[in-house]
């Protein structure tokens, strides 16, 4: 665990050093759980968003996009349930004065049982070698069975308390399992109470005439309240979807793990409207479609898993998360939910407007059901960054920090490097860069030795480097270096341009997605 924590700290440091992610307001000592994306980070983030957006809107004839406002009428959040029910269970330690989410403290305690079990399995695997039967060991070893029993008891009790919204029992679990504050080491806890996560502000020119409004905690409601506008103006027929990318805001009690949980974040959401009774069929379709989208990046199929919800929201009849293996364990990056007709029915009720679809095949009107796919851009960014980072041992004591980004989403596609800063090589390099920059994000770099420049490009994940030397002036050929293999080839500029067009284009990813 300590080693993984060290790796994560290294990744965070690398993200800052090479212009990917900065602490917001850093010169003023920062703002907790708010981050800025640097010059390379914003390119990677935009490429991830383009991959999602085009996979949704270009590969599906029945999905269109919108961009709704962050500020919306406050009654929207009453209708959606956010005003009354968008809460986390909060608990304070009286000694450290630190605030925690009670459910997270208990989940961490459950994770300790999992860790104990995994340690027993790891020790046995080392002892027995190739003959080790892990499944049999987990089913028969007394220590593993005892840890599993305690874990299951805690998990069952925790699930029941959460489902019943029993705040008193959440505190009692914390006391019974002697969960201590990680700062003070004491068990001097307050009662558990609900904490609404929405940011509130005022809209209006005077205090007396101001209206309370909220920064949206999700982008989905902007889609729901525009359902009729899109359906009518686009002449959309069920099933169809509406996609949106936008900022959302949550006043998290405990924001942690770098950009995994922030107070200002970005979502990519698609709401897919279907005929009642067909929602579970479409839920299964989007469950598999979204997993394929993730796996298509080539980050490793074993890094993904589904986590089906035991506790369903009151409006849902099916829900699952796509989890990705981060350095700190498997964590949710995307949720797929069957939301029934709850949202549209609520907005119909609170607005007094009819929000129904006339089905010409059934010759009747009804409120559509909805399948939601919701992915956090920042979590997706983090999963890509963590899985692509490598401190690579090159032998003879030589290392390089390299980001193995899939070429189509890499922030910089190619770097153009003159071998030396004289003899007309910089001028030739600039000429080639200016030719390529209309189709590819290019960098020009002439400072330091060519080896150091290669290392800098490896560290930001540039898939190709193009080196211009004296032979270039004679026959027009350049050296193309590939990031992962570090292989170098002598090619004409036309050949380089063709390779870049094939390897770094987003179309190559999208076409693979269609084939799969």
C-alpha cells in the first residue's frame, strides 16, 4: 500500500512539473480540492472530451448534443430532489476539529478487512508457488474465513443503515468498530448529521429582490428540462439521446485523492430516452457500449470492472458503475443508470407543463423512461494519466519518465527538433513544423542536446519526434523516433505525414470502436 501511495505522489508531482495539473490559486497557498489544468493538461482533457463527444454524436444517428446553462431556476432542484435529499452523512472529531463523511470512514474500515485477506493470500501464494490454488485457499483458510465473516457483517450492517438513512446507527457502527480519527487518533465523535452538497448563491441586483439559486451539482437536469425543445425542434423519435459536457459543483465534505474528488469538476453525460418497458434492454446495451469505449483506449482490459449497485436510488430500477484500477484501488469513473421516468415526471409535476412523447406506433402519449451514462472528465483524465505513467528502467542505471498515452489523445502529437542550432537546420525545422501544424499539434524545440529533448517529449507523452539534420538539407529525409519503442527510421516528410495521419488521428480510435 505504501509503495502505491509513493507511486501516486510521484504521478501528482509529474503532473505539475510537466504542465498538466496545478493547484488552483497556488500563489495564495491554494484552494482546497480545486485544480487548474496546465498547457499539456488542457490538451489531453480536450482530446478525451472529443473522443467521448464524437463517439456519442457521430457514431449514433439518434444522439445529439446541447450546452445548458450552469444557473437554472431553483425549482428545478426542488423537483429533482437535490434540495431535500442531496446529502452526505457528516461527522466531526471533537479533538482534531476535522470533518469526515461517516460512510467513507466505514468504507475505509471495510477496505482494511479486504487488505488483511489479500495479505494472507499473497503470503500463501509466495509460500506455495505455482501449485497455489487461490480459490481453494480463500474458501478454506481459517484466518481468511474469519476476516471475510467480519467484513460481511460490517458490510451488511452498513448497507442497512445507509438504505434506512439511519444516522444514529452509522455513528454506532463507528463506535462499535472503534474507528479512530486519523489525525488525533481518538474516538471522540459528534453525532452524524446530513450535509447538503449544493453551493448556494443569490441572483439579483438588490439583497431584498435577490433569488436563491444554486450552482448545478450535475449536468443531467439541464438535459431533462430541454427534452421537449430538442425532441420537437430536432423531430426526434424514440429511442434518442441528448449528450452534454459541462461543469458541475459539489461542496464535498472530504475532497481527496488529487483530482479524483473535487468541488468543481466536469461531466460528460448522455440521457437516452426510451419506451417504457424497454429500459432494461437499453440499460444492458449502454452498459456494454460504454465499457467498450473505455477498453478501446488500450489501457488494459483487466483494469476495468463493473460494480452493480446494491442500494438503488429511489428513482432507479438498475444501476452499475464502471470502475478503473487507480493506484489507490478500483474506483468509479462512469455510472450507467436506469432512471425510469422519474426526472421528466417530476418536472412535469412542478412546472405544470406536459412533458410527454406521442408514439405513432402505439398511438399513445407517455413520459419516456431514461438510461443515463455519466462520466467524470477529471476522473477519466486521472485514470488515463495514472495508467500511462511509467518510470522506465533502460538499463545501465538509466531511467526515463514516460507517458504512454494512446497517440490520438496525446496532448502533443509530434515534436520537430533541429539537431543543432546552426547551418540552416532551425530554418528547415520551422518549415516542416509550419507544414504539419495545420493537421497535428506540434512542438518546436531546439534547446539542449537531442537526448534531453527526447526525454522531455517522453515525459509529456509525445508519440513521435522528428529530427532534422544535415542530411535533411541534402535529400529531404528526416529521422522519425517512436516514443514507446524508441526506434528511429529515416523517412521523407511525406512518409512522416502519412504515418502521423494514420496513427494520431482520432478517427483511428473511432473506427476501431465501430469494428468492435
